[in-house]
């Protein structure tokens, strides 16, 4: 099967098609993780994006039942140097190719991902289109369609991936509401592992309805796209911080900052991978973290909001964590639940539990 990937700057890449025969659009972004492709592909934060891995072989340990971060693939498409046709792992149930087919997602292999990554690092994230077909592909026409697609900041991607109904996961501990902006299942697992009683609610749920559930605390999850488009979640969190302890993760971190008067901005090419160094400014410790985001909080905008900067990214000094000076409210830009990635920051869930029980 043939495959063509185009970028809005006119770049045209031809390769071998894998997965579904289909045409898709989205931001072309790169991830530097050496493993965890299944978790990344099923992470709702990749909605609206065509995901490219810098690691040269993807699919070498196959796909298994336990590493899903949602109910299926959320990335629009996949770009790899080599798609392994014969995985070797005792838990492997299928190949990356069959996994993509099963979830109606196209991919392109035999691509010089190093060159594309260098281009994106130099010029920034770009809109793109990916088409796989058994027939010939009109690359110029595909390029025009790629250019005409909406910018990611024009789309409310949170609404596409949030839960449509309230879900309750009973536990013996404190009641927690998880505001689902596109949550990874590992966040839910991390809370349940600590015996919390968790109710997952849609991102558009109003603060009054959340407070009516009588939770001890609130977790605002990760999710895709520009946080400004999730204005309904911002309004909800603005009311919740005055009432309950709040823990924000990734997009939840950005929503929390916006709710309290801060600002966000779009990064040139984002942070995506399991090897991002973050410094805890209070403890002086450095953690290697798992990240996936294209927007960041403007640290200067936090003045007068009651928040202080608690963590920074050591690659570009962007904000990676916030703590309120008076309220039991904090957030991190990275993923303490990892999946994939190092579990250096898993302790943050324990800290949240201590706040709940304090």
C-alpha cells in the first residue's frame, strides 16, 4: 500500500502504507520515547495530531491488553522509520499494523523521521495530512487540503474525547471527582491504587454539580489541544479552587492557571516523550518525566494570582509546576502516572492523598 505525508510548508514524503486505508489531517508532532508506543497512540492528548516517533523501530514488542490509556487509538495517524512486522514478546497479541487497522488509523513507514524531526524543531509544529491508498495519491491536492484544515487552536478537542456520562469507581477511601478533559486511564488507576473513591465526570460538568457529589478533592486531567477552547472547564475550576483541594495534570495544569488569572502560550514544537528533565525548585531535585503537550503556562502571568512556580523544565525553563500560596491547590505540566516513562513523580499522587486526609 502506498502512503504520502505532507506538511503545510510544502514538504512531501512518500513511504509504505500501514494500518487503515484512509486520509487524515492534524498537527504533525514528534515523540522521543524509545518505548510506550501503545500508550502514546491511545493517549487522548494526541487527538488532532499525527504522531511521529523518533525511535527508529516501532512495534517490536507488539500490542498487549494492559497498556491502553483509553478505549482505542486517539492519534489521527502514525509516522515511523520502521514498523516491525514480527514482534517478539510473550504478551504480544498483535502487530502495530493490525492494531492500526483495527482502530481505522493510517500510518506511514520507511520515512526519514530524523530529517522530519529536525525540520519541526527548526520551524515548529506544522499542519499536515497523511493518506494511505492502493491507488495513486495526488500529493499536491493533499497538500492543499492540509493547508486548509483548521488550526488546532480553533478546535475544541476536549469535547471530542471527554467521557459522555458520569462513571463511578467505588473505593474505601476519600471521595474524589476526576474532571475528564481527555484523561489517561493510568491517572484513574493511580487514584484507585490509593483506595480513593473516584467519580469521573465530563469536562463540561458545572461546579455546582461536582460539589453536589460531596468530593473531598478534585483532579483535573490531561487532554488535547489549546486549553483556551475548554472555557467551560476553566469556569468550573475557577469556582472549585475556592471550595476544595485541586490537583491539575498536564492540560489540567494549564486550565488551573487560566482559571486563576494566568495565561498560556503555544510552544514551538512541544514537549513529547519520556525523558524530559524537570527541576523541583523547592527541593532542588531533578526528575526525569513523561510529557505530552503543545501549550505551556506563561510564568510571568502568575504574578498576583496567588500561585508560585514550583517546577521548571531544564531544557527551556518553561513552567512545569504550580502551587498556591494559601489554598491546597497544585499542578504539574508533566505526567506523574508516567505510562510510558519513568515513575519518578508518582509521589505526587501520595501528596494529593495526604492533602485530602489532612
